[in-house]
C-alpha cells in the first residue's frame, strides 16, 4: 500500500533516527503533529515526545472531517464527511521537526495524510483532501514532465489590530502611511519578536515595511522550493498569532478588514529552475532549533525565466508560463481569493489589488506582473489563501502553458483601474462567480484531485450561500426607511 511505501522508506527511517536524537538531546517534551486543512487552518494532535518514534512508525488517526475543520454547513450537517466516516492515517515527517522558540519544550512537525488502510475504496492511498500532499505530488509530476523546479516567494501582508474594549470593533495599531519609518518603528517590538521567532524556525527574513493600511506590515522571507515556501508561510502565520498573544493584539489575515484603504494580499513570486541543490545557509541562522532540513534552501542552477544579457524581454519558458496563468486567471481566482471578504479587496479599485485579468511589466495594476527579469508575480492571491492549493493550481496552469505553448498576448502599461480601452475583462467580482469559473476549468480543477474538488466546492458554496442569506446592519441602514 502507498502508506507503507511512504512509512518504510530508508530516507524516512534515517530522518526518524536523527529526529529522535535531537529530541533527546534538547529536552523536547511535547510535539505538535500538524497539517493544513483545505481552508489553510493548522490541524493535528499533540503527543508527549516520549511517544514520537512510535507515532512516526505507526502513524496516528483523525476523523476525515479534520481536513475540512470538522465544520457544519448552514443546515447543521457535517461538511464533506459524515460522522460515521472512517479515519485518516497521518504520518509525521521527521525532517520538518523544529522547536517552538517561545517554548522550546514543544516542537512541531508536518504530516502527510493517507486513507484508512481498511477503507473499501483506495485503502492506504494518499488522501485527496491532503492539500500539502497534493502539492508535493503535483510538483513531482511537473518536474518529471518538464525537468524544471518551481521556486516561489510569498509576500505576506497582514494587519496588527487592537480590539476596542466592550465592542466588536477593531482598529489598526498604526496609521495608514505606506513605507513610513515612524509607523514601522511604532511596531518595532512586535516585528522584532516575529523576526526572532521566524529565524529560529528556519525563515530567512530579508526585508519588511509598513504598508498603506492601519497596522499593516509586510515581512518577507527568502524564496525557495515551492513546498518549503508554503510550509514557511504556514509557520509565519503561526508565529504572528503567537506574537499577537504576547502583545495583546490581533494578527489579522483578513483580506479586507477596512473600507477605503488597501487590503492584504499575498503575492506569489514564481520562477522555474533547472538544477541546484539544497544547502544550509551558513551565517544566516545563528542557531538551529530543529532538523537541519528546516534551515536549508535551494541554491544554484539555472533560472529559465532569466533572459540573455542582450534580451530585455521574456524567455519562451517565461512567456508560456505567463500564458498559462493568463488563460486560467478566472478559475485561479477561486483559490487565490477564497472567501467572501476577499472580493471586497478586489472590488474597491485604486488600492493596488488587481481587478482585471491582464499582465504587464512592472505594472502593479495587473493580475500578473513581471516584477524583475527573473520572476513573475501573481498578484490576486490574498492574505488568507491556502498556499498549498494556490501553488498546486499555479503549477497546473503553468504546465498547461508550457505544454501547449500558450501565448499571453500583449502586455499592458495602462492603468487597469481606469476605463482605458486597453483594459481587459474583470477577474470574478465575487466568490460565486469565481466558483463558477472554477467549475468550467478542468486544468485548475485537476489541482483539486478526487474528493478535494467536491470538498472545496461544498465549503465555499456553503460560505457563499450563508453570506447571501445573512441580514446585516447595512440592510437596515439602507432600506429601513425606504418606503413609503
């Protein structure tokens, strides 16, 4: 069975021995066995470290519904999996073990999920609802087909908020002044603590700034192999929530918490590479708090987006990659902007979020931007995106572009927020439109294999239906005195 092949691989056995030695040497007492749900929430179990080897060898069980947050739809039914469904089997990946720097007695490890070995259908096979496992499989297939590795860097914008006492209302800790060092300095104790924890957990932090919304920061870490970068984004969010607790703040990843100012995006910067190898970054990490793999990054190789010195344009690979993303922009939006709130960011023009399905060089109003000669920036993704689903969908779109040599059409230097005649069609304007576009795009749907596409749609359609059925204060303010 597939789970046995994964469990019993010689490499995993070696990693387990090293992880056990690390746990014993560093006095780790407890371990979080975690994975990402379809909505990007960290799920899992905690175990005493003395049982780590045993759990790694035999795996642990959880209800299938954990992959959809064990959530109910608006009628009170469990989403995706009924309560009588069997349980998944999760195997920790020892090489991802790292201590939590805020309490080094505790460590975390990522897991890969499999179907129950006693299931009638596909026993012991990789679980379709494991978004992280899916990304690994999609990337491996892409590498086998094209001989290229996707490396990615994310730009995780978010806001630091304070809840007003006695009210269900939040305000930003700072004023909405973009790139303002004074506002950045106001949050210095917060971001310095984030940096401390991030570097301890293997994020090579490279730059940061105050963005143009209240309390909005962007703290960036170095790009890497796409799966490793997704793991680091999940780690970054976990760190921000811990720091928020320490400072009695709210780490807000809501895409659009305030009207009239920018929302929070999570741009994906993409490049395709031939060759290279993983190396430990000497001098970057003062001390390791976990397995060496956590602190390794891919270096070297050839960036196939990078044109020759005499060419200021795109390589064919870069051009076709953009063509693939361009062709599937509408369906990709369902994954990039996965909540009702996401479209408030895309609707309100003039605040840097892309509203049209176009591309350009250094044009920040486009959905796809050639931000440098060696990379392409996909700008629709927002702060709440599930990075594993997003990366898998982008790989499928790029694969289609390379395989079928899709031309992206002419780049635009027009302001996409204006009514310029060169402006192209809008991206989907709400979650319902985006889900309809996803239903009609088999390429992007293939990034959600098997049960995953049905589960994703059930979760998101329930969210959309619930929103449409909800009466808000706006309804009263607008219509209470509408007649006579």
